[in-house]
C-alpha cells in the first residue's frame, strides 16, 4: 500500500511537470466540420529543415503533398474524409537521428447533408433431404427451413449519427437457434449521438474501459457517454445485464443487472496518451445462481470502485496504474450462512514505446498485479483472485530477427504461515527469424524457437518442489499459393526431483491452392508419459479439400481421424473417431432467388471406452434460397 | 450458641436447596467424537462416519431428550463453510429419569463431503472441522472432530487443473454471428484456472451438412499446452473459421486435462449463402513489385487522377503468429483480416515508391499486403488495386 501510494505521487508529479518540449511549436488552423476535404495549415514557431519533418494525418503521411512556406505548412486533404475525428501530428528528426512525434491538433468531420447507408446480408433456404442408409442419431426432418440475416444501418446528419447492427436467426429444427425458438433475434447494438459529444448505446456492447475492475464485460444493456470539453473529461453511465443472452424475449438480458459510472479526465483530450485519470464505480444485483464460472458462488450483490491512472513520459514511457476495492454479499443458501466479503486489487504497468523510424525495434515492460482472495468484481468476471504477480518482458527485433524475453513471478496472495502458499517463477524466451530463401519451393521462411522454464514451490503441511521445462521449434514456409509448417515441442514436468509427466508433440501441416482446388492438411501426434500412471498417445490427421470450378459448382471433402491410446494405471483406453464429409453442389439459378441441388455425405465411426457409435448419412438436398446482399 | 445453631441450619437448608435444585436439571457430563478416518482426499466426494460418545444425567422431574443442533463444517479459521443436513442415528435420545445417575450414550453421525466444500476449506488451510452442539436440559456442549485434507491439487504437478471460468466468443465478442460468405471470422477462448497441468486445447467444427441431422464435429486445431500462469489465465485463438458453406456452423472449444476431465463451450454462426464474388480486377490492377527490386512498388497511371494513396496492411494472422492457419480459404479472395500499418499520399506523377520510404508504426511485422487507391480532383475514389503480398524484411 505504501509503495503504491508513493508511486502514485511520483506519477502525478511526472504528469504535471512540464514535459520537455521540442524547440518547434506547431498549431493547426480552425476547421469547419462540414468540410470533408479541409485545407490544413500548420503554423510553425521555427523553420523546418528539408527532409527533417513529416506531416501525418492519423496513420497516413501527407508530406509528399505538403507545401512548406515561411513559418507554415499547407496541404489540401486529397480524399473525402468520413465522419469522425482526425489527429494531425508532426514528426521531427533530431540530431541523434531519432524521430519525435508531436501532436499538432485534431479536427472533426461531420456531414452537411443527411446520408443513410445500409447493408443487408440475408439468406433463407428451404430444403428437403432424402436419407439413404443408416442415419446417425437424430433423423433429419423431411422439410428443413433455415435462414439468417445480418443488418447494418447508419444515418448521418450534420454531426448526428444513428446506427446499429443486428443478426437474426431461423431454423425449423429445435435446438440450433441459441434461444431454443425457431426464429429469433440474435445479438444487436444500436447507437445514437452527436459526433464525439455524446452517444447512447443500446444492446450488446462494452463500455469504453479496461482494467482490473472492468474487463471483457460485453453484455446487453444501455450506456450513455457524454464528453465535457470544459473539464477535459468524459462521463459514461451504464446499466447492463449480468449474463450474456440472445433473443428478443430478453433484449436487455435476464434477471440481475450491473450499473455503474465511469469518469475519464484527460490532461490533453487531443493527446490521450499524455495523461488520463479514470474513476469507476459499479454495483450489481443478482437473484439467480447462474454464473459464467464452474465453481463461482454468485454474490447476491456486489460493488466495486477503482481509480486508474494512465500517462506517458517524454513519449518514451507509458504507464498504467490502478487500485480497486470490492465488496460482495453472499446470501445464506442452506449450506452456508450469509456473509460479506471485502477485497482489494492493484495493478501497475510501465512500458516503453518503440523509437520511431529506427532500425532497432525495442520495447520493454514491467507489471505488478496483486488481487486479494476476497476480490470480486461484477464487471470483470474473469479476474483471478488470490494471486500476486510480477512480470518483466522485453522485445527486440531488427531485420528478420525478433527476440522476446519474459520473466514472471507469481504466488498466492494469502500470506499466512499456517496456510500452504504456492510460489512460481517462469522464464520464457521466444526467438524468430524470417527471411526469403529465394527458393521457389520455400518462399518466405520463418523459423521460431520457444524455451520455457518454470520452478514452483509449495509451503505448508506437504511442501513440494516442481519444475517444468518446455522447448518448441517451428519451421514455416509461405508462398502465395502454398504454405506448410512443421513443429516439434517437448514438455518435461518434475516434482520433488521425480518425473511427473513428459510430453512430445509433433505437427505437420500444409495448405495449397492448385487452380481452384484449395487444400489443408494437418497431422498431429502427441505422446505423454505419466510415470506411475501409464502413457497417453494421441494422433490426429485431417485433410480438407475444396474446389470450385466456377461460382456455381462447388465440391468439398473433409477427412478427420482422431485416435487416443492410453495405458493407464488401472485400465487401457483406445478411443477412435473417424469422420468424413463430402459434398457436391450445383447452383442452377443465381440472383435474388436461387435453386441449388447438393449431395452431401457424412460418415462417423466413434469408439470409446464406454460405447461406440457408427453411422452413415447420405443426404440429397434440394434447396431453394432467397439471397440478398448489398 | 443458639445463633450458631440457627446459622448452621440455614446453611444446611441452603445446601440442600442447591443440591435439590441441581438434581432437578440434567447435564452433559462428557462428550467426545471420533471418525472412521482422519484424512480426506481433495477433489472428490467422500463420506465419513463420526461416532459421538458421552454421558449425561437427567433431571429428577422426568426424562428429557438429548437434543442435537445441526452439524456445521468449519474451515481452519473457524469460519462456517456449510451446515450439514445429515441426521444423527438415532435422531433423538431420551435420557431416562435417573435421579442423578449417569447415562452413557453412543451416536452415529454419517456425513458426506462434496469436492466444492473441500476446495473452499483448502483455500484457507489444510484442515476442516465438523462441529455439532448437544443440549441436555439447558446444558449445551459442542463436540468437534478435525480432519486433515491431503495435498491440494495446486500443490501437485500431476494434479488436474481446477477450472474457474471458460468463455468462448467470436472476435466481435458476440456468441452468435451471421456472416456473409467468405467473411474472415475468428474466435477466441478465455480460460481461467487454479493449479497447473498439461492440457489439450481443441477447436472443433460441425459443418452445415452435419448439423442437418446430428452434429458431427471435426477437428480444426489441437494444441498441447502446459498451463501454469494463473494471473493472466489462458487466451486461445481459433484458426480462421470456414465460411464457404451456407447454413449453421457449431464451433466447440474444449479443454481436456490428463485426468480425463473435459470442459467445453459451443457457440454458433450462420453463413449467408454464397454470392458470386466480386471480381478483383479493376482499375490499378497492374500494381506489382519490380522483379529485381523486391522493395520497390510500382503501379499504372490512370486518367483524371489527382493523387494516389498507397496503403500497407498486415494480416492479423501472419506467418510470425503461432496460430497457424490450417484451413485457409484461398479462392481468389484476399485475407480480409487486415490491419492498416501505414499509408502515404502521393502526387499524380508518382507511380513508383520504395516501401522503406514509408513511416511504419510497427516495423516488427514481416508479412504484409499493399495496394494503391486513386482519387480525382474532387477527392472521390476512382480506382483501387488488388491487395498484393509484400515482404517487409527484404
């Protein structure tokens, strides 16, 4: 706690301290948002030497079209820009040969006239299938109807933007539509707002936040984001379901919702990387026992709040620090009494930014994460509790060579002498080298090797020591129409000096295109020794062929073979699964309505320890479909 | 003399009164519990039998039952984990009127522990305690039996992983998708766990033809990985998913551990019927690399052009990515999973450029694609070329 507080203070001082300025100050002229091809005029405080500057519009270089005058740069944007915000940046070369990036300003493009665009991809097909031979399991219905549609709509008018997308699903057979109905709404998102000022979103989406307290919270619900230019900030409020769902019976999810507020404050709104402070609070209520996890007891209610700081220093370093606290109430359920659980989590990451326009590409990052055993966040369902982790990673590349080094220390976060604690150190090195062999058959070649070493100790009543070593090498070759790879990996795990398991994996794959015939081939073999518990061998072969003589006639063949042999301590296992799929189709009518005749076959042979299954399906299908794509 | 005698009689009366009072209420004199085992195995359901033995006295006013409260499972800190619903045998014990004599009793208390209960106890310590409170005529006495739990899965290298959560989604973060033919569709799985272990990660697909009757899953990708970093969990990306057959596709991701446990999720996507692909040919189709200068890009001129824009993209699954594509759709269409790496606007009289003259935000990329767009004086797009491969390392 003390360390984090000191670090926070230092970071704040860094942010408010005046950043070293380049000698050149540049500013952008004001622009009318209704002009889709504005003329950019950048005023300079000092002259620029030829060849020592570049003018960038987002990721595009405008320098070849830019006119340089005395104290200014002038360029007409050559293409009509779409609605949105655009950043203008100046890159300056210094005496050391390093290019520095400097923000000049930003402008928005709105539209003077209203425009509406839509895209609809839909397909509805009715098919009848004649079955020959023994069907597998469920017999297909005599008449099957299925369909799907994806709709996207957007309306722009003088800076206002309304849009959305949704998918619809249909199938006459029960069970293939996620909600169990025949026809239903899939997942959707609608949004409405004034360009970069505010936006209201309804449907399946994430709020714009990522960290310890909020992460991967993609749920149906409602959110409103409002920018407050006078305060250099943005406020987002959200109300989303706890569970992901599909269907229009629960368009905003089922029971149980999470509500919250996120407030972002920027040092420079046009340059968010300079500094950002985010405060977040969320509260969740749930009256169901559903959970995304396997062994998570779901709290009756929970709350989390956090403070996150992001910033940069001298364009060399980027940092992110976050402190979060949670509180969760678990109701009595007949097996345990009600209780309140409080926890805390913190995260700190510092990473360097790559030097622009340098032949060496180098980045490094260090991170620290500490999560209490009792930490529960309603908006981060996947955070791992009871863990303390520190990691250092660096990446270096030049030419075709790249090297990644990672060192991680991880331990349980419960610090008690009477409780077993796991400690782990993990070191990893990834090396890759890419080159063009110049040989026709090999083309672009990529070699990679990964080495990983982990040491683990457990204290407590039954102390143990474990060690894992793994090595993997891979060779890949890629041409435009042919690519193949070969990979070997070896994993060796020991505990208390004795071998626990050893696994050798080999993989060979290739894909090529010959005329209109596209193929993919994969062979995987895994052998695992489990001393004292036997041996496990796994084989997998797969072949995919697909060809199309023209857009009307298509053919495919899939062969898949899995075999698992296991010599266990008490019994042996020999599982096999062979499957094949073949199809030939011909489209007789194209356009909005089409008629297609297809012959498909499926074969499955499955043999397992506790049963076997075998069957063959031959399906002659006549399909009448209505298509639309725009 | 007389006063001493009165005082003695008062004390004797008081003592008799106390003894009578004491003799009127029952009490538990002793209580102890033993179990048929003192060691429990984590990760599996098991049963134990606790035997309570003790002695009690009944009150003079009549027999009273020995009552038992619900049993409780506690962790090593004394926190309540679970209330046991198992009943004792016999369910009630009548202590006969003994007038102060001692009655011995023996009770059988069978209990069943679930793996979840043991895991929760292990999260705190290596012991779990069973406690039951007995009541006799207002006298309460609790008995406790302590069990040791064997080394938890997290302490053994060969022990199976304890899964915490598994989430599978498409790249759009949705769990159901409708995509047009030949769309570039991918998925990912997030797997969080406790412990360590060797796992097999499998992506499987049921094609529309197999979903017409019984879904037949074929293997798209299999990987053997030793999972041990708990803080970050595991992020597993799928290969590029087939989208060339119209209809329902079922995508299944499975995590298999060496002890035979399998955890899986299924998500669905629907492919819209194939529409004749648009011809890639068009203005500026002649973009090419200069044969003897692999880094030099060149393209044809166009009438009425005012400026060009040269774009460099990198495919999301390039050759340096370990998630190699095992089933690529190469029927005349480019990999649509592209990320813009760099772009430069050029005047109309430029038709050749070295890619090294372009500012690239991430020079670590090797495999790339490039194309050229042409704009007229009004800023309208009048030509676009086909995407061509480009090796950034040469």
